[in-house]
């Protein structure tokens, strides 16, 4: 399911950082599937934080997570 979210974010280019991160990870030697899975983990982490703190999606925090992926 989260891989579908990754694909949708890249399809609509929102947030832009998802596609940028995907390209960066693939360029760094990860397979496309690995890159999508890594981004999906960042989505799950954001969802966990949202539920835990009972707050809305924090795009800045999500983008920070994407930028931290290596």
C-alpha cells in the first residue's frame, strides 16, 4: 500500500522531494524498488508520528526524512 503512495506522490509530483529523492537514491546505486521501499519507510514513519501526536501531516518533517535517506 505504501509503495502505491510513493508512486502517487511521484506521479503528481507532490511533494517534489519524493521524485528528487527517488532519483538521488537510484543514482547512488539503489535499485528502483529499493528506492521506493526506502521512501515508503519515510512515509510510515511520518504516519506513525502523526498518529502518536494526533497531528496532521508535517511536510517539512517528511521532507527532512527523505533528505536523510542514503
